[in-house]
C-alpha cells in the first residue's frame, strides 16, 4: 500500500531560539482573518466548521453568536488536544534515551539572580520525575560581588579566580547558603495537584523533590601562585563520587556548592565552573549542561547550534593570543593533541585529515585528576573560567565554550550551552530533534566520511556475508567501483567497520538507501543508526525530500526507524525499470524534514 503523507509540522516542531510555545493553553489573540482556516492551515484539523457572521440574521444574532463562540472553543480545544498527543508521541524516544542518565547542570549566577530561575527549576523537577538524575552547581559570583559592594568592599580577580580575602569568604558563604536554601525551597512543592486528584489518592503526589547536599567537594588552597596570594580560594582536590552516586540512586537531586572543605577543616571558595567540570568528569555524566544568560553566536551574530570537539578546539585556539582562558586551555590540553583540521567559517566543517581519527580523550578517575601518561596525576582537576574576562564579555561566551571543549576531551560526550532567558529552554533542547542551544559533541559522526578507492576491499568484506545470505543483492567489483562515490564509510582505527550508500534521484527529490552493513563485532553498538542518520542528513543537504529502499529481510529494522511500506509506484521510474521482481522485495519510504540542527557533514559533502 502507498504510504500516507506525513502529518503537518506543529508549532512545537518549529520552535526557534527565543520563541515561546503556547500549545498547552487555549490560543488567544488570533491574527485577523478566518480562524477556522487558520486552524486548518496551522494544525491540519479538518473537522472545524464555524459560521460566517456576515450571513447571520439580526434577530437570531445572539443565539448564533453563542453557537459561534462554542464552536470556536471546541476548535481551540481540539487544537490543544492534537498538539498534546503529538508532542508526547514525538518525545517518546527522548524519554527512553534520557531516562537513567546523569546530567550535571551549572546554572550561572546571572540566571540565579533572574526571574528565569523559577521556570528552569520547575523543568528540572519535571525531568527528574521522568527518571533523569541531576547534579546542580549554582553560580555565586554576582551575589558575592553585590554583598561585597553593600559592605563597602571591592571584589578582586586575577585570571579566572577570585582572590578570596576574609570579607569575600564571608560573602561567599552567605551567598552560597542563601542560594542553596532558595533552590531547595523552589524544588520542595513538587507538581501542582489541581488536575490530578480525579485519578485517585496517592501520597506521592504530595511529596516534593528530595534534595541532597553534603561535603562532597574536597578542596585545597590555591596558595601563592605567580606572586599572588589567593588566600581562601580553593581548587578541586576530589569529588566524593561514591556518596554522590548513592544519593542520585536514592532519587535525590544533588546540589553541589562551590564551597569546598580542606583536610584541615577550612572552608575554601572554589571556581564554580572548575567544580562543575570536575564533577561531570568524575561522575562520567552523560551531559554537562551550562545554563547561561545569552546565546553562543558566530561572527555574523547567528546562533551556533553545533560544534564538534575539533571545531570548538579550532575556535578556541584562534583566540589564544587575545584570551587568557583560551591560552590556558591550549596549555592544559597540549599543542599536539589535536590533528590539524581545515576551518570553514561558513559551516564549521572539519574533515578528518587523511582519515586520521581524533585522539582519544584522557581519563578522569573519581575526581582525582588526569593521567598525564607518566603514572602521576596532574593538578588540573577541572576547568576554571571567570574573572574580568568573563565579566566583560569581550569574547562573548567563548569562556563557556572553552570549558565545554575541555570536558568533551575528558570523556563527556555532550555539552549543551543554553540561553536560560529562553522560556522552556531545557525541554526544547532535550525533547526536540534540533534543539535551541549550542551542543558541543566529541563523538557525533566521528570516523564518518566518503568512501575512497582504498576502501573498496573493506566494503566488499562487509557486504559479502549479507550477499551470501540473500539479504543484499550481489555486486561485482566493477559495480562497486562505479558506485563508490555514493558510499559512506565508518572508520575506526584504520579499519572500515560499517558502510551505506545513498543513490539520489534529483528530479524526483528522492534517494535510495542501500548496502547498509556493519561488521559483526560492531553490531548492537548503534553504528547502523549512526550511518542512517548521516545518510538522512546528507539527503537533506542535497535537497531530497524522501528516501526509499528495497529489502527482503530487514523490514523491521527500518520500520522501527520511521520507514513505511509503500507500493512500487512510489519509486522513481528510472529505478523501477531495474528492479529484479523475482526477489519479491518489499518497498519502504520515509519523508525527511529539512535539517536545521547546524551539525555539519564531513567536508567532502558540504
């Protein structure tokens, strides 16, 4: 049977940076014009028919107006219900993907000091209820500086660190205590009960979120560094992962203060980002999320949606002479750790030179430090940003970007830099395909590239078992060579471990997916999904709107990934004429949406 056309995209799917979604409330303030037609165009609801007021008899106007109002209310209710159901169906894969994950969230002091904090904590509470484990690291520098000003003192920064004199330490303790109590208070109420009583009495509904804080952070004095006495400023010595993980497993949100405790019982004021990055690395968190007070923009003022670790590294190194934070990053990671890569300002495209894979990240063990290869642990525990460079914003939000790159190098696969002034930013970033913030990733499409002539033997070895089992059609050496430009390969340590082909039909704006194969030892690790995602992105970049495929034995795998069975008439005539009917293949298709993620393809495709 022919596949039905995809449902129209909803406003939720089209949310852009800085725009608010209203689909959970009754729409108000409709634009001028036929509301019935607007409803149909926007939401694909075909059953709403409202009377035209121009045809109403004056004697019956009152009754008809009441009917019209009722019809409008019903139309709005139908819109809300349709969007509600569609949202949950589209968000389902993200619920599964995030459940049980650990996210370290650093909330900047600017956001702590703003009215946006309430909604951010509300969304964190919601996500916690869905099974995500959170460690919150609140910033304090704005509050400390304000307390110092009120008490007639001035803050002093050297580089990324505050010089914590006795007045600053008292202010830091006061600020940290107030912020901690504030966050606990806002998490305590739990969800609203007004709409759930009809489902029965349940004592769990009356419980707020459990919050845990303790002396998880061991610190040591920064001491005298380059002639500067930092007094009560501390550096991360160790994160107590075991006790923190125990609380996370007990369904608590952990609040990790930037105040650490020394082995001699002193309170030390640590850098918030150093604490957050060290914590993310020590816990092995799936994500570090930085909620800041603005977006990450490129030189043209456009939101940077995605940066690979290589791309972020290049941007940071370009500022190393102007930025002390960038220079500190280069010194910390060493000059020769990253292979030289091409940089394109337009699309942040970073191909692997000669197929060379990105060097593996250093390992971080229980908050102790990076192994420098000599058997000793270095003193770098996390990555500190702050001071006058960050306060002045001379380099925008590149300081946060530098911390993100550092954490990615340490093994955290995803870092999200989110503008906390955008309503619902956490939900939009985590439950939409393209998100609304900036993501830095260490592994997305790693090792993916266009096939080369030297890959021919490796591709043949991948395809041979599937050809022998009848899963794939047999291709001769000449046929493979002719189609080589259409192949994408996934390389690991110099070996081809997976491949796939995309054959575009430009006039019909569609393409055929073929020859997806993964080496037996790498199956079950998501390499097939990675390839298919890459193929879909490549198709979108070529202006294609639909993908199709022929299969005899792998239909279930593709159906799970959004393909629908279709008739042979849905396939371009040029391809239909070459189909071997005797194989009795099944035909499947999938409509693809334009890609707005900002994630670039390998330079060979851009």
